[in-house]
C-alpha cells in the first residue's frame, strides 16, 4: 500500500474536491471552485470543521461561502454552472432533516435543466447509536428511510457514505456524473453525521489533482449522411436550437451552418443566445412562448433539425407547433434519450459542435429554396417591427411589462446577462428580449422555479467574475417570485457582489392570473389582497400595504424607486444606467399594469380545462380548449 494520510471522511472529501479539474479542449478549470454551507447538527463537526481547517492551511484551495437558504445555495451553483457551460459548479452542504430537505426543490431544478450541482446533505447516524435523533424521520415499515432518500428520484446520481471506506468509490462516481454532458444534473452524496467525523487512512492517489475531460463524441457517418439527405430534400427546413448548442460552445459553428444554407433558427428558452437577435436567420423563440415569426415558419416546416433540445411542451407548443403532416425530425443530441424523441428515424447521437461541423460539410453547396428564404425574411422583419411597437413607451402611469423589458434592454450593454425563471416574464422575454451575447440570456425554464432569480443571478455573477468578466447581471423578478426567495440579497451585501434586480410590483401572480383567465377561473387566488371575511375570499379586499422597496433597503442594498406616472419608463431606463454605473448591488422597484400583455406569438400551452362547470367563463374556456386540442399530433417523425 502507498502513502496514506489519516483524515476524517469530511476532510478527505473536501480535499478531494479541491483537486478536481474539468478539461474541455483547451479550457481547464476547477470543477468545484467552492462550497456553500449552512451548518447545524449533522455537518457542523463534519464538513464545517473540514472547511474551517482547510481554510486555515490553504485559504484559496476550497473557499467557503455563506448562504441564507439551502435551496438558494443550489440555485447559485446552477447559475454558476450555466455561465461556465457546465464545466464547473459549486458544492452545497446542509445539516440533517429540514436543512437537507430544503435542497430538494433545487435538486429537481438542477436535474430538470441538465445542469450540474453537487449536493452534500447530512444524514442521521449510520450506527443508529442514538435512535431517534433530533429531526430524524421514523417509518415503522422501513426504519432506514430518511429525508435524504427523497433525493433519489431528483438526482442523476445518489449514494450514501455509510462506511468511511465507501468514500473513494462514491466520490469518483459522483465526479463522473457531474462532468458527463449526457448525464449531468443534481449529484447527491448523503453524509451520515457520525461518518462525517470518522477517520480513515486516505491514499495519496485519492488526493492528487485529477482531470475530467468533457466528452465530445463525433456523430456516426451514416447518421450524418441520412440527416443531410433529409435536409437537402426539404423545402421548408427549420433549426430548433436548445441549450446543448451553448454547452457545446457551438454557436459559431451554428452560425456558419445557417449562413451557408439559409436555414432559419428558432430557439428554446435554454437556447437563447445561440445567434444574435438581429442575425437574418434568427426568428427568436419558438413554441408556446415563441415569436409569431418562428411559430409561423415552424407550422409549415417539413424538416425540423433539433440541436441540443429536449423538446419540452413549451418548445413544441404542446405538440401543436409543427403542423406539416409529413414533418420529419433530425435530432442532434449528446443524450440518446433526447435524440430519439418524437419517434424520429433520423437521430444523431453526438456532441452538438462536432455534429454541426460534419453536417455543414455534408450540406456543402446546399441552399434553401428562394421562396422559403424570402418568407423567413418577411416574417422576421414583421416581428422585429412588432417588438419595436411593444417597446415604445406608452406614457401610461403604470407601464406594461413589454415596455419595462424594452427600457431595461435599451439601458443594458450587449454582454449583460438577463436572469429570470418564473411568472409571465419568461414568456415575454422569450418573445421580446434581444439577445446580443451567447451567455446574455439566462432563463431557467426547465423547472421554472419561483425564487430562482436572485440566487441564480448571484451564481451567474460569480460565474462571470470567475471567467474574468465584469459584465452586469440583471435579474428581472415579479413580486410573487421575490416573496418566494429574496434573502440571498443579504449574501450579495455580505460579499459585495454586484447584481441589478429589477423588481416588478404586480400586486399578485401576474402569470397565473392570466393563465387563470384563459382557463375560465377568473384570476382566482392570484391577487395580493386583504382577506374579506364576509365573502371569504381575497378577490375584493384592499391592496396589501407591503413595501418591497423598504424590504430590500433594510438588507443594506441601494434601492431606486420608480414612481408611477407618464415618465416611469424614462425613469426606469435612468435607474438601470445608474445601477450599472454603481459598484454596489441595486434593487430597482417599479409598479406595472399586469393586464398589458406582450404581442401574441400564436403559441399554445396545454392546460386542461374543467370538462363540467357551473361557471360560464369556464364553459367558454373548455370549448376553446377542445378546439385547440384538434391541432395536437403525436409528432412521429
């Protein structure tokens, strides 16, 4: 046996993580550049002690960062991972019971978005020497079940270190999944509180620097040939570009492909930024929240070339977006699970960049029909003009959300990052935000988690700074999402992290309010109002006297309040410019009219409506729903 060092399990794990490196071509960076942690019984003497000890001997090796909420720790890790194209992420350590359980939502978010995050929840005693301990679950039918078992279906990898010797194989397996582009997501290592503090002899090899090379598999020759043949035969092809294009770093290759062939591009939420908004082939978002230009071209597409997309129901408009009866799908994806979706006979299981390069070569000399190119140009021009109209200040005392987005857009710089996740903003941004940088559009829409925005924005800013960029991160958030999880603003103050938060006061849930109307539920339960005890509802009470600007100010941030009035949009633009000029985190508060909507993109989202109802609005909505369902198809390409 070679040289060993006597260490606790926690000390060995932290030292191991500090020596892991991701290599992607000529890029080499720390896989885990730091650890977020909230300590309690279960990890204060384990992971907490290990971080304290390493921080004293090697302060730059594994930095520790405080957080205010366990869910938000993982959101920060995900925001960082997105900015680093999945090459790096943070670890998040939580205590036993509620501390661990608070990370469940974020674990689901990481896995749904295919973004890496390392979760280190503490667990109860492996020895069960003191059963039951504080915060332990007890199931008479299975006494081994604990909170950490809830992470199993939410993680791409899960294991529990029940004996110290298991650490070596578990840690290596965890790193394999974290750095696998086809398998990544939440990676969970459950750490019983007694095992965390137990000692073992750690081989020197376990603690040596280790490199994890990102796989970039090339496509099979026959698969590319079949895909190219289908595209050459197509009269009306369309590329649907997803996040896989960005994670592969393939935006330049995609641009070269579509410029050579004239094939138009529609983007998923994760794919925003694959082309600059004003590129002639960029039609913008496609699907339920897509642009009218992209959705009109999608409706007639005879070949859909999906690159790095998982084809969510928003991207396919609940399987109503692609209406050609003979539409075929060429699916390029590093994950075979996604490449084979929609029953395609033309899957290409490969890295996006490698596949695009070979597809470009196979399509040499091919150009889309003149009629299709002309139609694409007309639709793009018409939609760009529609966005210009939506952005134009109305002079209303309470501006609509499209105007607010336009004002923030005009005041931002090309490299700035807009961060969003839930509510009506993702749909409006998908249609309206004019992305000018590959990493400038950061909308978490696989899980669309209310409360992601501020924590995710902090992670994005950490990611930018770690890459040597001083680009601003602009978080746009409604009052509903803000109230779900805003306490990481304290983290921004504590660490001096500059983010700009545009807080839109809607006095309720604007997005669900609109959805409620479309399904005939008349905005029930979506207004922030005082409870009316006689009516037993919140529908008719006074607007709540909640001052969110004062809340943000109480944390020590700079706050700019935009007063209602005809100059609100001009004042908002000035506020964003002032925040950008500052070196401190700033919250900008503006009140909107939530009933002013973005231009219609002709997308549909399948939300079932009550089949029987005594409410007239619900009956009307049901009739409309049944009519919309007629456009759904199985999408077997």
